[in-house]
C-alpha cells in the first residue's frame, strides 16, 4: 500500500477500518491521516494506532490520496461543501454512509471526481464484515481494486451495481441487529429452561455462527439445510411450526422493508 489514506471522522467504523488496515499492511500507520471536530478523539485514535493527526478536514485532503468520509449521513453535505475546492482529479472519495448515493456527492463538485460508495456492517470489528462496494464511471478498475484491497482486511467484499445499494442496509448493514435479537431470544429461552445466562449466550451464538458458515461454505440452499435438521415428528420441526405460526419470516421481511424505506428517506432529506 503506497497511497496515503485519510479519514474524516473517527467513530467506530473508522476505527475498525484503520485497525484492519494496520493488521493487513506493514507500516501503513505513517500513511494514515485522521481528523475530527472532536480533537480529543483525534488524540485518542492517533496515539492508539500511531497514525497522523491532521489539523482539520482540509489538511486531510491535502495530505492524502484516498479520503474516507466516516461521518454520519446528515453531516456529508457539510463536509463535502468544506472540502470540495481542495479535491483534485487524482483523489478518490470513499463513502461509508447509508442513504448517500454517488449522484448526491457528485453535485458538490464543478469537475468530475472519483467516488466510491461502500456499505460495511459492524462485524468488520472482528474481521467478518460484509462490505458492498460500487463506483462512479471515472474510477478505474485498478483504483477500485485498491479500495477493495483496503476493505478486504475487514471481511468479504462484493462489488455491485449502485441500484442494489439501497437494499444493503436491510440485508447486511442493519441485519446484525436482528441477529443479536435472535441470539438474545434463544438465550432467554435457554435461561427459561434452567441454563445460566453466560452459557446460554455461548450456545446460541455458536449455533448462529455455525449455521451461517454451513450456508457459506457448503453452498447448499438454506431451506435444504433446514430440512436436514428437521426429522419427521421431531423437536426441530415442532419449533419451526411454532415460528411459522408467529409469522417469523414475514416479520423479518417487514423489518427489511421498513429499513430500506428509511434508507431512502435519508437520501431524500439531504
């Protein structure tokens, strides 16, 4: 990695990306610059990872080749307005926010600029993230590969058409929250039956992790894997029946529709 990479914003996702890069690329620390309106956060993250403290957002732009906008969606307009005149044809701007599309970002610049839109999820913190990536027309395949290489230190990266990006929050970016609720519910059920809480979380979490790996590594359809567990007249099919009576699948799909609609509304408000 011979590019300088800047982070505007030092929140959890920026921290995860920086950690992943440092774990993957030797001596990358000296190539990373960070800024944040909260100076204490800059001091903390720079001392933790031995990276460069930028004076401000403009200083980040002046010292880097790739700029990762790690701020909340409602702050994007403010930041883009601030840095737009300092962005050159050689810079690559990387978005990680839900609901902020490429067309919206391009409107802040008089000349064409290279923009890559990504959507990571929180499991990037443990190297098991799912990261969707798309780009505008002037980003070369080599430049896209460079950004893919950065994010591949955090999990699985998939390059997709931008029209699919609005679906990503519901299916992967927000869905860990649904999974955590499912794990919690499994653990609650185990506690109800007499298992201690810590052990219940361990069993439930490993079951979810193992089931996910079965889907990814075998390539077998989830429905077929479910059928393999369901013996005739057995305990599993009884549980599946109870879930279906409660509208398990329909409730999840309804939640995903609500999530997708919210992501679209974020863009409409910007």
